[in-house]
C-alpha cells in the first residue's frame, strides 16, 4: 500500500513490470524485425529485377530467333526460286538440244565428195524455220504486159513533164493522154491561163 504503482499497473495492463532492459530488448527485436522486413523487400526487389532482366533477355532471344527464322525463310525462298529457274533453264536447254538433234536427223545426207568444207559450212548454219509464202503468182504473159504498160506510162509522163515551164497544164495533158491510151477520153479541163 504505500508504494507508488508502476505505469503499467496504473493503466490496468496487468502485472508486467517495465524496466529499461525489457524496453531495450523489445526495441532491438522490433529493429531486427524491421531490418528483416527491409532485407526481404530488397531481396524481393532484386529478385523481381532479376526476373525482369531474365524476361527481357528471354524476349530479346525470342525476337532474335524470330528474325533469324525470317532470314532463313527468305533465303530458302531465294534458293528455291534459283533452283526453279535453273531447272527451267535446264529443261529449255534439253528441249533445244533435242530440237537441234532432230533437225540434224531430218537433213538429207551430204554427198561423199563434198569434203570437210561443206560439212563445216552446214554445221555452222542454223536452219531457218519455214515461213509460208502466200504470194500470188501471175503468168509470164500477164507480167510482161503489165511491165510494158508501166514503161509506156512512164515514157508518157516523161514527155508531158519535159519543159513544164512552157506547159502549165502538163499534168492534165498526161492524164488525158493516159485515158486516151486506155480508150476513155475525158473532156479537157479549161486552161487556167491563156496561152
């Protein structure tokens, strides 16, 4: 009864005596818990940073692999195209060789006395493909008649045009003479100038 009550007892918190050592022990435990919590947080941050770095490295590696696959597929497409072009070229070359061989087989044999010069000339020549000639042929008499008529017309034109300075209507006289030769006389055009 006459002793003063400790602050804990006055609070009604029970009979736990508060001494300096106990407060210091609690404070050190509290500090240790805070340090442990901060250490765990730092370790967690380091782990998440490491995880983020690992994720970034994995993403970078995937991007590089994707780019490498794209390069490989492009190169494969180029090689495939080159191979197809080469095969097409070989096929065309083979077809040409067959055509040349069949053309050689179709040629008549050369006479035995023609010599090496004729054989070399024949080998150097390339056979020209056949082209249809649809020219209309006329008889010899018709061709001679047409040639004679053209010569006469040419001579008539030469006579009419000689000295054209003196004859202003020379071409009209040529046309009249041409029609008279054919038997179709037409009236002469009136002269533009008096003579």
